[in-house]
C-alpha cells in the first residue's frame, strides 16, 4: 500500500501531527485496512480528518490523502450486510476499511462530505504562495477566514457610515451657519430701520415707506411660521401674549 498509504508523523506522545488547517472529524476504534477482503493492517484506531484518513496502531502509523480518494462506497447491498467501506482512489486502486465495532455509517457520511468540500485546496494554495492564486476562482470556504473577513467588512461599513453621517452633518451645519449669517444681516438692517422710524415720530410719511429690509424680514419670519415680528415696539404691552 505504499502508493496510497504513507508513513504518518506523530508527536513524542504518539499523537498524529496535523497539517495546517486540518481538523479531526471522527475517531473510530478497531478498524482494519483490507485489500481483496484480507487484512493488510490489523484492527486499530482510524481517524478521519478533513484532509486525510489516519491509521494508528501500536507499531504502525499510516495516512492517505483524501485528495487521492475519488469516492467512498458502502459495501453493503440490499441483500447483504457488510462492515466495510471502500476507498476508491484516483489511480483505480481500491482499499477497504472494515469496522469491527460499528461507526461505519457515520464515517461514510463524513468522508463523502469531506470529499465534497475539498479542504486540502486551502493547504495547496498556502504552499504554492500568493502568486499562484487565480483571481477568477472562488475562494475556498474557511471558518477562520470567514470570521475575520466578516469582522473586517463590518468595521469598514461602520466607518463608511460614520464618515457619511459626519459629512452630512457638517454640510447641514455649514448651510445653517450661512443662513444664520444672512438672517442676522437682514435683522440688523431691519433693527436700524425701526430705530430710525421710532426716532422720527413726527414724520407721518414713514409708515407708507416701502422698506426692502422689512420685506426681507417678513419673508424670513414667514419661512419659520411667524406672521410678523413681535417686539415691544410693534406689540407694546401685549408682547408677552403675542409671543
């Protein structure tokens, strides 16, 4: 089985050394590796990850890459029960795994899911470097990348919204200040006119004089919902009632 099953690196504690981005999916005891329905390796621990199938016995540690596996097939039929699944490799060589104490169905389901997701492509892109990435190809899903990318997109969106609101607020404030300056100028001119009118009580023609500042003030007040200015001069002692 040298072509399909390769030696597995383990730690000093006997644990398998996982690849970058590799995650354990299922661990099953008493599973043998078979060829032509004969044990090539006796029952031991088999670990399924998102990238490999690991075989761990007291004396032998092997692994096969799911990248080389084309399919995983249940050996059971409608008329025959079986404890075996077949790993169909891309070179048309099949290897069976026999489950002596159950767990076959769960292993089969998770293996087919791992073959569909192809998590090993992430490792291949990292080993090849950023220059090998193709912009037209969709990015392979990674929960770690998705979480960081989602936080980054949320932060960028919040910053963009804050910048937009700040710009709108500054624009409204500048517009308000501009109108306030215009209103202050009109009111000042109107105040000067009214002071001159009050001083010149003996001239009756003033009441019929068309003052442009008065017209501007009237338009300004109508714009904010006031019919006429309420002052001591125009309302006398009833100014507080009109206000």
